[in-house]
């Protein structure tokens, strides 16, 4: 387990072990519009995965109050969906960073195809190496990759990268507070086979770190875990419908069983509320209050 530690070199190795297994695999089950590898938010029961992914991006950017002329920093690019959507719909400039080689190459191509090279700056840097100050910061399901040893470091960095009136929005997969210490020590299926170096924070762990280590105010915390159960179900159905394509990419039956189990395992966790997902809105003390229109 100690070899999965998320040092600068360890983080790059751990990220590559999951995200660099092949863009074509992720294309078989992610939404076709944004390639969002994170929980969607379904605005109504019959919404498609594509609609729900767009809706999630819109509500996060709205809660964060991203305005034209703002400089938005994204920690954890994914496949570029959020950065591109923000640049196109909010009139802001975006700096986004990833340490995944596959995601970097894919996102660079998408930015070029969209003609957004003047609006989006794509970096290949660890969050600890970032500098500058930004009006807004967003980070979607990146906190799970920092490791419990670096939770304070990550949140302190978020704080330091914001302007005096800046705001940040985090989307985080969480574990129940009652299980946090046990899960932090255990080597489970996900850590062993899917996300080496991964860890799930609890609400208490995040809020305690924010209180003790940063200047940030907690503005809102919204739970969206049941939307993740639905998202995983949609991914699983698409994956199952693409098995011939997956096999054609060279993935064997052992991998297919592992991936199927991973998707089911996580879906069950969200259904049972042993894990959750939240939107956490944070603000510098000088930030102006943002009128919220409701939880979602």
C-alpha cells in the first residue's frame, strides 16, 4: 500500500494505471457530448446521459458564478469536457491541468477542433506545481486521487490559487464519516484493481481540513449520490452493449469481468449510501454572496 502513495512521481504512476489504459475504452461508455467520467445530475427521470452531463456542468458553473472575463482554473482536466463547455457557454478563459498522457493528448485535439486555443490553456502539471491566482477554481472528482496524506496540501493549494474574492467548487466522492478511518487503512477492491492510490474523504475530513488549514468559507454542500448510481447504471449498460468493440480493442475476459464488477460495485455503494457524492462550494472571505436558486 505504501507504494501507492501520491507523491509527485507516485501520483503520475497511479493516474496512468487507470486513465491511460486507452481512450477508446472510455469512449464505449461515457457520454458522447462531454466525455464526463464523473457523476451526472439528471434533471428529470427520462433524461439521457448526455443531457444529465450537460446539466451537471451548467449547475456547477452557475453555483460557482462564473462570469464573462473570469479566469477559471480546473484541476483535473479529464477529457476536456468541462473546460470546453465553460469556455463556450460562460465567456471565461480556462486554464486546465492533467497528469494523464492520454487525457492530455485527447483534450489538446478537442481544443484545436473547437477553435478554442485562445480561450483554454492546457497544462500537464501536478496540482502542487501550479502557480498564479484565479477568479474561480473547479475540480471534479479529483480530490479522491490526492491520498489522505495530502488532503490538507490539496485544500491549502486550492485556497492559495484563488484571488481575494475568489470561489471554488469541488465535486467529491465521499465515504460515511463513521467508516472513514477504517476505509483509509483498508486495501479494498477499488484500491487494488481500479484506482491505485485512491481514497475517499468524508464530509467531516474535508470540512475539518478546510476549517483548520484554509481561509475558505463553506457556502453550500449538496449531495448528489443517487445521481451517481444512475450514472453508473448508464455506463454499465453502454459498456455491455459495446463488448464486441471492447474485445476488439484487445481487452480480455478477465478485464471485462473486472470492469463489470467495478461498475456494479460502485453503483451498489451509492444505492446503499455507503458512499456519496457532493458539490462543495467554497469562497474566500471577501467573495460577494452568490444568490442560489435551490439545491440543484
